[in-house]
């Protein structure tokens, strides 16, 4: 539902928020946790606006928030946003409305709040919540098809894919904030023609272009989440790179799925874009003739897809020229945020505020929309050529991988996700 | 290494600790978190002795601990044992020595400490740590073989099994303390002859007879754990029942492994038995002619198996006669605690104090040693007959499943695990 906070004609008194292409205009207002780069200042919650961060602890101390938004503003200023996430949509919305009004051109509090701005260029970020559990899904049919064609050509799309959002549990401890180094993992692999496996640095280090979803209010163990109410359990979205060692994955995954191939690092972007900010970018679910009707617990006339543009760029070592590897949209995902939440809780599994869901690699229907190197290079059979003329089947040491995400639509303000960056260090 | 705390001739001034068959003699001293049943008392740490619990907060307040054990005693009295787990083996050992001396017959502090005892019969227990991540392994070759014969007879033991401890990430939020009800989960299943899946209560609810391992000191992301030092990262063991919905598992598991089939509830017993208490029960690794030599990162002359007796009992509704379903030993597991820890960290995945590892279902080489109903009933093809004459392929509503574990060896005190109990409630 759109409200005054989505009005594209609104401008902020923070001038940089109006710069064309800015990820963080007044209509976005994403939440994160920051402090001064390299300092030992306490971590605290903030909201991105233009090239600055509104320090919510400082703003709250100014007494600028309304009674309706006060407790959310306090929770949003903490070093972990779990308490904010637990409050639910009414509180999030009240805070968003206050922030929109406070940061709007002509706001009488502008002078007071200018002192609460902190430059993003001088900030470092933390994982914005204590992540109790991290679950990664497999929602893109194009990723499933592309990967399936490589590994089981006779049966590329598995029979369960269009019936349920396939998922698996990931590792919460190794979720790292954008900018954290990614050390090339060691692991067990077996070459296709080898009798025995070996242990050493992965030769098939891949990225995965995903979105992350932070869970809001949870559900008690033994209860489910109704599909129609599922989005009320989603606080917001970020970019997520589920780094993967494909050779490790191939050897270890039978019969229990990926494990060491994925749990060494998962990178996320620092800013969480609320579902409310994304409301103008809803589009119909992508459904094809022949797709089965969803089982009732996954069926809702209210569920829509989100048209979030996604890109992955590779910068070779030595700060060479970046090459765009992937360019797609989250609109192509067969399963949405609401589907993931309703399915996850359908057996009584308890979700908790701050839990993280990954959408799985996002790929689209056309060439160039593949969301990982496994697909792009056909597992190394067709290496890709970078802008500097070098080739890649998989990532090399020193490569920097950057994800971007944003929403644009005529008549709406641009809503950006910022970026999720990671550089590959040589194996230890 | 054995020391004075293992001396089987030691008696406690808590008389019940000497009752034959007692799980908690003076040589055990397991840690847990408790309070008065049904109260809103604060949770606090304690140590089981006979039929009582030594309230460590109360004991600590008496000033009875030595300087060497004082900080461990304080950490062990908290509502979550994560801080104790982080301290490491030297601190755990110092605390164990103090406790052994304080609870020993003739201890001058006996009178003071008698006031710090709490009857187990009046206690309720909490999950004893904030579990950051829960990982379940697949360490029993007999379970792997038995399950493999049902699902892929031509290739019962997968080629990776003897090269690495296969594992997958589980759900931390739904780890529940023994005694918690287990609601039969709903889920998607597809009958073998059906064209489409359906959603409803699982028809194949199973137990899994496992041990849990609580992680002690962790490792920073990007670093590994040496196999020779791996056990120093293990605080202790408990019983674990990884409830499973086999029909859900069969439909959802391709290609990413079990997810909703497992994450609705995992039950653990309340007492954590330290590795030091288990030291007298080490036995050689079970290795057969033809087994491959471990890769160097999993190779150690120090690694041994643990001979822990394990049982599962089923009590039908109405408190009928219990039937023993499973009886085996952890000694048969191909992969040990040290192997799981060293493998888990071998790619730089960071483990943290309080993380939980499951050993996977424990089955042995002979009939009756199968650790779950999938194996025992051959996925329902050969239902088992209970003591009351009724049959089971899988668990029915009202069934109570109880796990027991203990160690016995001539010349050593019996070290018991207590029990891990769960009753099946009808689906919501």
C-alpha cells in the first residue's frame, strides 16, 4: 500500500539524497548498524539518507520522534536490530513516517538533526542483527534449470521445484558484512577421473547473486504462518552473496546437500531495505501455462513478486576494469518472500526476529541473466572473457566481486540497495 | 588422561550417588541449567550428583571454590553455559577437580553444600546454551548402509562416506529440551504412485538415536582446527533425538538435502557429560580392511572412539508397556567428535562456544542396533511388534520415545547420560 512516504516529489534537506542515481533518497530509508571506520566506538543503528547516515541514537536523544514511533526509533538505534525487527509492521511504518517527515525539505527539526548526520564515507558497518538461523532457498527456476542442465540434463528441473520453495539450512556464524575478506577455502574434492579425493584450495570458487530477507516477528514452535499474513513477518531485504566452492559441493553433497561448500563465508550488504520502501515495485507473479496451482498453504491472491534489478560485477586484481557478469531481476523468482516464510513455518518450525533467509541465486530467462559462474561458464566449459581480456571459469585470488541492487519505475523514486563487496584472498 | 576424579573407589556424601545403576555418581559431574518445576525462578547452572543437583550459584556464593576453579564455577552457574564452554579444557578440568573434592565423602564443606542441593525430581531444565548453529552429521556407516539399502540398493554406501564426515546444517531455533512436546508436523509429501503432492500431517514420523556435542572454544572465521587439538574444542556430550518426517524428506530433499523434514523439533537431554568424564571409555577406531587412510587433515594417532551405550524405547499411549527399539554403541561410528570438529573448520568455517553438533543416527552392525524406525521397519515394509502386541512402522500420536545413554566398563564407575524424552502430539 502506498502512502505519503512513497511520494516521488518529496525532497530531503540532505542535498545528496536528490542526486540522480542516488541509492538512498528520502523514499528509501533503509536500516543498518555502523560506527566510525577503524574506531572502537560502540556500534549503533542508523538510516541511510543520500551520502549520509542519520545516527538514530543521536536523533532519539534530541527527542524528535512522535509517541507512535518512539519505541521503534529506540530499537532502531541499537547495535543489533533484532528488537526493531520483533516490533512488526505497524511500528516500522510509524518510524518510517516520522523519518520521512523529519528528513523532508522544510522540516523544522532539520537544524537539530543535521548534527546527527554521519558521512557514509567514514563509516564501517556490522551485520545488522544477531542472526539466529540462516536458511538459503532455491527460488529461481532459471537458476534451477541452468544448474540442472549441467548436472542432470535428462531431468533439469526437478519434479518438486514448482510445488515447494526448496531450501536448506546455512551457517549463521559465517555471515559477514560487505567488505569482509573471503579467504579461498580448503576442501575435499575428487576430480572426475580420480580414484580418490584430495584436500586443498578449491579450484571452483563461485559467487551467487542473491537477496537476503531479515525476519521480523517470529512464530512459536509448533505454529504456522499464514500465507496471507506472511509478509508481516519480513522486516526487509539486503543483497547477499552466497560464496560457493563448486568442486567441494560436487563431492560432498550426496546425500545431505551442500555443507562445507557454502559455510565458509556468506556476505551481505549493510543496508536493509524495508518491504514498505519496496511497495511501488510489486509485479505479478511469474507463472507459466502448465504451472501447477499452489497447494492451499502457499496460495494467496495477495502475493506478488518484486521487481528488484540485480547485478554482479567482477574487478580483477590490481583494481583493473570491472566487468558486469550478471544482470537480472528478482521478478523472475518462482517463489517470493511470502512463500518462503509460509513454507518455512508450515511444519511448526519457529522463526525468530533477525533470522536471515536467502533467496538462492537469481537468474533470468535470457543470456546474461545467469547469477553465478557455474551457469555463466557452464562449470568451466565456456570460460567468460573479462573487459581486460583475461578469462574466468571461476574466481581467482585477488578478484573483487560486487553485487548491486535497485528498483526503478516511471513515476517512482529510485530505491537502491547499495552494494555487497568481497575480495578473494589466497588460501591459508 | 585419567586422574583422581576418575577413581572408581571415590564416594560422595550425597548417598544417592552410590546407588547401583545411578547415572550421576561422583565420577560424572555433568553440567546443566535448571530451576524449580513450573516456577518463574531464574534459570541457573548446576551439576548432577545422585538424585540431586548442586546449585552452582548457591555453591559459589559459599566461597568454596579454589582460585583455579573460581571463574569456571561462576560461568557454570549462569543461565546459559556459553561462557563456561568458551573457557576451555584447563578451566573445565579445574572445576571438575574442585567439584570432585567438594562432593567427596569426608569433604569439610559437605555441611555447607548440603544446603545447595536441589532435588532433580523437582527440577525443570532449559537448553543449556544459546546454540548459535546446529550441525548434524552422518557418522554411522551402519545407518548409512541400512538407509542406503532402502533408497539406492545398487550403491548403498556412497563413495564419499569413508573419506569425510558428511554433514548438513540443522535448525538451532527448534532445539528443545527433553520433555518438550513434539507436535506431528504438517508437510508436503508425494505418494510413490501419485501425480501430485499433498500437504498434511506426516505419515512417517521417526526418531533418530543420536548424541549431541556442545562446542567449547571456537575458531575465528578463516582459520582451521587441527585434528590433534580438535577435542579441546568439545565441551561435552548429550543425547539427541533428531525427529524426522520421512515422507517429507523423500519429496523435498533433491537437490539440497533435508530441510522441513527435520527442523520442526530436535530434542536434547538436559545434562552435558564432559569429555573428561568419558575418558575411561575410549576404544580404538572401528576400521575395516579396505578402509582408505584418512586424508592428513583428518589423520591423528590420538583420535579414538567412545564406547557409549545407547538405547531407544517406545512407550505407547496410555503409559503402556515400553518396548526397546534400539540398542547400540557410539563405538561403531566411523567418524568421531574430533573428526567432526576438524572437518567442520577445515574450510575456515568459524565454530562458536555453544554450537551443537549431532552425530547422526547411531546404528550398529547387528540386528536390533538400528537407530531409527526407517531402518527397523524397512520404511514400513516390516512393521515392528511392540511389547503390548501393537505394531509400528512409524510413530503414532501419543507415543513417547525415550533415549538412554551410559558407559560401563569393569573397574570404572558408571557414567550415565540420563534420558531424552519426547511425546508425540497430534498435528495441529
